């Protein structure tokens, strides 16, 4: 009987035969350019329009472009946009530190190195731990006392949507803390960290300081803050459904060393959307496919999805997919009921497909 890992090798060979292992560089770069243009046109509308509703529409359009730019850049951080390492890095530095003030080296460490090797593994994947503000697991709640335990059980559900307003700023702050911490340690810093710092600094020079030469400082700062707040909510709507719902299991540290295929599929869920959503998400709605094939260009995920779903069914691996609204709801509803931490990942085998 073919094992799951052997089956994965068969899939990789089949993808190569169909050309799905090729990097879709031209298309991804074109998408990135369009996302950037939408973001810039939205800002132009906000700056030049006099009608408040038109300005609001421009702000939403700019945020839409900004999120598309972020999800497109995510592909480059996995070296899946091009076969040339330097081009992937150039696109990553442009999209994250320059356009979003999100450190690329921080993202490579936190997301690519830690999260992808151990999704939802408690104590390894930092995305699976929202303490001290929110508790996702029964272990977190049990470790709290008094008013804090009451808050986790009864109030965090209501506070979370409000706290998301600071999501974008928190990501920026975490980026700076990580980057400056590395730069202070000669044994860790590399050329990429200095490029990261230059791009992060250029972000504030171009997106904050330069507009202040032409518009009132207060207007520039308010607009910047509004864009980051809206972007924070939008990013949660895109990335939250993949691992926050209760259906994406939490597992104990050490389980990442057991069954890689089961870990990736049991701790990850998909959501499906229409063409506009697919354009915005740049493949992040196909989280199972992305976790199994992170170096595959996102433009191929819709094609490989039926093949992966059949592969999971044949090998008893979980494969869950929900509508986008339901997936967002599930990623919020998890805060109403603390989730168990699974000590044995084998308990999650055969969850089936939905």
C-alpha cells in the first residue's frame, strides 16, 4: 500500500508532468503591479475627491489593493514567484517592508521557518498563541486565575473584534522588535537584515513624510492610521480562517516530529470564494494545498486542489473546506469555547473532507 509520503512524491511528479511546478513569474508580477496600482489610485481618490462618500470608496479601494499586494507578496516569501532567488527576495522586500512596514526577515523567520514546519503546534508556532490577551486552548484557560479566567471564558469573544483594529500596528511593532533585535547581534545579522531596515525606513519616508510636504500632517497621519486599521481587519479575514477555527486542531509540542502530512492537513482548513475573493487572496484560501506545496506558485492551486483532495481521501488525511463567511465565523467562534491540545496527532487521522 502506498504511504502518504510516497503518495506526495507521486503528486509532485504528476504536477511536474502537467507543468504546475513552473514558476508563474510574469503573471504574479503582473498581479502585483495591478494590486499596487489599485492601492495608489485609491489613495489618489482620497486625496483629490471632495465628497466624503467618494473618499470612503477610495479608502476601501486602496485597502483592497494593499491586501492583494500583501497576499501576492506572500508567494514571493516562499520563493514561489520565480526560479531566481534574488527576484523573489526583491519582490518580498518591495511588498512587505516597503509597502506595509512588515519586516521580510521577520516574516521568513516567524511564518516560513516556524509556522510552516509546525502549524498550530503549541510552543513552536507563535500564530497559535494569542496570549496574554486571548486564550485559544483549555490549557491557557486552566493556567489563568480569577478575573483573567472569567475574561477568557466570558468576555474575550466580545473584545476580539475591537482588538483587531490594532492588528496591523501590532504586526509592524513585532517586525521592528525582531529586526532591531537581530541587528544588535553581529552573529545573527546578515545583508538581508540591512536591506530590510532600509526598506522599512523608506516606507515611512515615502508613505508618511513625503505626503506631509503637500498635505496637513494630521490628515496624512489619520489616513495612514485608517489604512492600517482596515488592512488589519482584512488580513485577519484572509489568514485567520486557515488555522484559527476549532476545526484546525492544536497539537502538543513534539508532534511536528511525527507525521508531517497529517500535521499539515489536520491543523489547516480551506475556504472557498468567488473570483474577486480569489484575486484578493492570491491562493491563501487553499491553505491545505499551500502547506503541502508551499513553493508552488499560487496560480496553480485551483487546478491542483481536486487532486489534493482525492489524495487526502485516499490516505485518510483531513481535508476541510468552508465558505468564506463561515470560515471567518469559525475563526471568531473559537474564542467562545477553549479548544483541547492533542497529545497524539494520530487521534486526528480520518477527519474526512467537507
